C-alpha cells in the first residue's frame, strides 16, 4: 500500500514537473513572439507615419527675390537643388561656379541634417526616460513629438536655410552681399538645439515627468535602471537612421560600397521597369528615400 502511494506520488510530481517545464517553454516562446510581433507592428506604424508626414508637408519653397521654387523632396526635408542649378545656368553662371555652389549648398544642408539628428536623438532618448509602457495609445502620444521634431527641421530649412544660405549665396554671386556660411549654420544649429530642448520639456510636462533644467535632463539620460535597459527601447524604434538601414536591409556597420551594392540589388527587384505591381512601386519609393537619406548624412559616398 505504501509502495503504491509512493508510486502515485512520484507520478504526480513527474506530471507537475513536466507540466511546469512545458508551460515555461511555451510562455517564453509566446513572449518572444509577442515582443517580435509588437516591434513589427511598431515599425509598420512608424513607416506609415513617415509617409503621411511626407505627403502632408509642402515640399516646395519660394526663393524670394529670384522668383523660383526649390523642391525639397528627400526625407525629411532635403533638396538636390535642381531648380537652383537651372537658375544659375540660365543666368549665365559658369559650369564650374554652378557646381561649386550646389556642392556648397549640399554640404551646408548635410551639416544641418547631421546636427539635427544628434539633437533629435536626445528627444528619442527622452521617450525612454518617460517610462511609458509600449502601448498603442502611448506610441501615438510620442508620435506627436516625433512629428514635431520633423517639423522643426522642415522650418529650419524653409525659413532659415533658404533665405540665409541659398538665397544669400545667389546674392553673393551677384556681388550684392557678403556671406559667412559657417556663421549662418551655427545660428541655425542654436535654433535647433533650443527647439528640441523646448520639445523635450513639453514631453516631460505632458507625460508627468518634471525636469527643471537642461542639465537635469542630460544627467537623467544616463540613469537608466537595469529593468529599463532590458526593455525594447522606443528611441531605437523611432530612429530615422535605424529606419534607413532596416529599409535597405543592411547593418549600421555596412560600408558605403555594401550599401550601394544592396541598393542596386533591391532596385533590380522593385524598380518599376522590373516589377509592375503597385506594392513594388511603393517599396521602391521607400528604398529611394532611405538611400538618399543615408547619402545626405554622408553614409554613402
């Protein structure tokens, strides 16, 4: 009788142990799948948001006094200065002068974009610092601040870069004004810093996280707990640089040649001449935006 009870007890214990192990393995698998699914949904939401922002943002800026419009079609609000080049050629500026001007404008634009990305990164880090759970409602809440950071760059380019550098450069070529490009860039960088700092303060205010000074904000960035370190970082998911690399399917450590090679490979698959589907057309637009973005921040030579 005692032996029978012992056998039954052993069977019960064995069933309990097997059940516990099965539960833990299943829970872990589902948890991993749940996290992966959530991240994928987040990426899709952000990609859609970028497309909507691009579509809803006016992409042309009047170059006052010279009466032509320049297009800023590249993400987030960048130009290849095609119309400026046409204006210079039509006004009898030499080929060399025209190309030098376009290069100078592109370099200035790149400096502003890279500086803005550094400042925007502070905002994205602040997303983590709020401690908000990664829910649909919270993500949409943070999306407003992300979009406002895009608006800041757009305003800097349209209201600062165009009159203070682009138009001023033409004035300089015509002998009407002097121009210190580096000084103008520094001025606009200070605008970016202040605008992003104000945006971070508003984020903390609305999310219930009070910060008195910029110094306090900076110190808090480095005070993440071990638990926060383990969580999926919203700052990484909102990152435009990460988006560009992910869209092209390359590592952030990829070289310029590797990025070019991957871009050509994707173009062979999704270019309208190769693939007539609407999905391929949309995909190619996204690929081009990501590639041009990496070129703008000097990741592609």
